[in-house]
C-alpha cells in the first residue's frame, strides 16, 4: 500500500477469520481499530465518520 486512505476499512472477512475494522480521519490522523464480529458490527452501525466530524480538532467550524 502506497498511502493511507481515510474512512472505514474492513479487513479479513473470509470464512474463519476474525474481522478487523480500521477508522482513520485524514484531517487529524485519529485512528481507531476494532477486532471481532460483535465489535465490528457495533462500530460500523454507530457511523463513526459522522460522530467524529462533531469532535474533530482539525475542523475549523468546531466550537
């Protein structure tokens, strides 16, 4: 991989492997990794991109 891509990336979703989700904000470089079926499901359902936009320190419109 030649660079970091922001957003949500799901890895290892083949049969018998533990799923991994990485969330990366390319504005402030906040990174969060979650492993396991239940944790991955919960993170994706919580819409981390929208939640992070409200607290991202790199946003100019952040209070």
